[in-house]
């Protein structure tokens, strides 16, 4: 039985592909611009805005499981409409579908959000992700929608690169002390997604780390792990900036965690300081 990873060349997608290949699972992975570097999978180009190409890929692969790790930022056609088109195809071919969503669907009007909380996005990206969630579950009620938070791991994430650039003085900007999220390690997240794909799960699930941290606190942990001077990381308040979006969004993943073998570690655990 073949699995299909949508967005396999991205940060999360690459880890999903790596774990599937390591497990010996026959896997096809898609890319929008260039294929990834995992040789033990088949790579194919796919633009979710192209229904004809999507149907051709589905007809050829006929996947048992699909994990959608693609991201089009605030592009409505990619981020909102693309996943719904994929869900229609998954339902047509009888494929399991796990769609990765984001804590951006929430406004931050409350601190803790469990799976019962309704989306109330305040950014175009959050609105697109919320629309995708609704559409996916409407056309494919057996699908899983997995919301996550900041994804960290191996120095390859955007936030880790930003911390290194700020510490080196090659980037302008600050790390906000009032922007709170629940970072998750990419290997934990990918393993949890594969678990949900293999189980008889459906509906909304939260997959975030156990620790709620500001972006500056997270930056300090990254700096200490990598031997950087954390005192060089500039601080600021997101509330004083012009950037849109929620300040404090804490995904409560306890209900989902109880169903999983994979532990969704907190950042204080997966970012230990270098001895």
C-alpha cells in the first residue's frame, strides 16, 4: 500500500518522507518547485491548483494514505481551495487523508485552545487555513485535520535560522517576548502524523509541544543549544509592532497525546543546552 506525501520537499514534508522511507513504506512525494533529496521515494510535480494534474497523480498512485503537508501561505487558491480539492480526490479514491493545519486559525482571545474550540482567525493565512479545515471535513468526513504550532528541528527551521542570523548581526529585527506558542519538534510531529494516519482517527487533533514559550524564550533555548551568545538576541513587543496576528495561542494537545505512542516533547526538553 502506497502513501502519498503532499509537499514532500518542504521542512515537515521532508521529515515525513524520511520516516516513511526509513520504515520501508512505499512512498510517493510531491513538490511544487523542486524535488527533495530522499532517493528511496518517487517524486512527482503537483500544483494543487491544477485539478487535472491532481486527478492524474491520484489515478497513477492510488494511495492508501495521504498526508498533506503543503503550505501556500496566504494564497487562497493554494492554502484554502487546494486542500479541499485534495480531499475530494481522496474521498473519490478511498484514501485516508491527514491534513496539516495551524494554530493560526485562532485569534488568541483565549490562552488555551483544545480541539473543541472553533476557529476565529485574524489574518488572511489563518482564514485560509480555517476554510481548508472546514472544507476538508465537509467533503471527506473520515479525514484527520491536525493543527500544529511552530515547527523546530535540526537547525533547519525558519525560526532557528532567524536566531542564528540575529545572533550573528546579519539580520535586523527582534524576537517578541509577548508572542506565545507551543513549539513542536519536527520528528515528533511527523511521527505523530503517521500514527494518526495508521489509526482509526478522524476529525480535529492538536499536535503541539508541551511547553508554551515566547519567541524570545525559544530563541534563547536555540542559542544555548547551538553555543551562540543569547545576549545578542534583541527583544521587542509584538503588541507595539504593525504585524497582524494573534499574540498568545497555546494549543492544548493533551487529548490527542493520550491516544499516541509518540511523545510531543516541549521545547525545554528537545532544546537542551550544549554541555
